[in-house]
């Protein structure tokens, strides 16, 4: 998605958007923003069956879909569609585990972000001139920034170890995978705990798991 605005003479036609989100309050909030800001004409689906039926019968410029419904619809149903996809998720950053449909999505919309940031993201997507995400032309779009992971105050080696801790890998296996001694891994663990303000090994494992799943450190 390039983020370029459509010509002024085309702006009279609002894009067609489908909000396919299972959580009621989130769904209603997105509909309210899209309509109040006059960003799109909105259709609504509360489950995968409704979403699939609407997608088969109508052409939508924008699809806002949560990860659960994207998974039920299947990536095959999302591929090749001429619409800009925004994945709606409780995650606060992209995390390490790919979201269903992320390969086709222009942006990730975190339910945790404030209303002004939500409006700005939806405005960027609504005004884009591209029919959907294209890697070669969308790399500089502001919407792509939503896939950026949270920065951590760790060295590259510490980050490697932190990610493995979050995957449930113990010190001995980490040492084998990275060609280090167990003592060196334990030393890195202590440095990570200190840098992140974590009290013990349990807090470290919980924080690493949380970060891998796309949530900021508490």
C-alpha cells in the first residue's frame, strides 16, 4: 500500500468497508469511527459465516478483520482479493508468532491504541490508491509501521536469548543452539533481568512469553 491519496474528483465516492470483528464493543467502535469520520460506507459481519457470505456477494475496498475470523476464513479466502486488509488484534505489537492473514494485510490495528491513532491509521488505509497490499510499492506506507515490534533495551545476543526463553527453551539448550557455555547464558539471563527490571526467573519467562505473543512488557 503506497499511502497516496486518490485524486480529488474520486474522493466523492467513499470506499466500501467490511468490519468483520467478533468482539461486539470493538466492532461497534470501529463502525462508529469509520462513519463519524466519513472514511467509508460500512457493512458488518459478526462471524466467519456472515463475512464469507458478504465477501462472496460484494466487492469491498477495505476489510477490517480480527485474527480469529481471519483464521476461520482461511488465507486462501483472503488471497487475491482486491481489498486493503487491516488485522484487528488485542496485540500491542507484531510479536514473533505471525497473525492469520498477516501476509496479505496492509496494517495491524491494536485494540490498545487510542482513538486518535486509530483514526489516523484508518484514514491512511481509506485514502490509499492501491487496491491491496503490494510488497514492492507499499514498503514506505505509514500503515506498515504498525508491524514494527517493540524496541527492547537488549543487545542482539541478549535478544536472541530472550526470544528463546519466551519459547520455553532452557539454558542448556540455548547454550547448545548458540554455541555458548551454560555459564555464559546464565550471565546473559542476569543482565536481561537487570535491564528489564525483572526480579526472578519466573518473571523473566513470563515477560519473554508476553513479548513473543505481541504484548508490551509490564
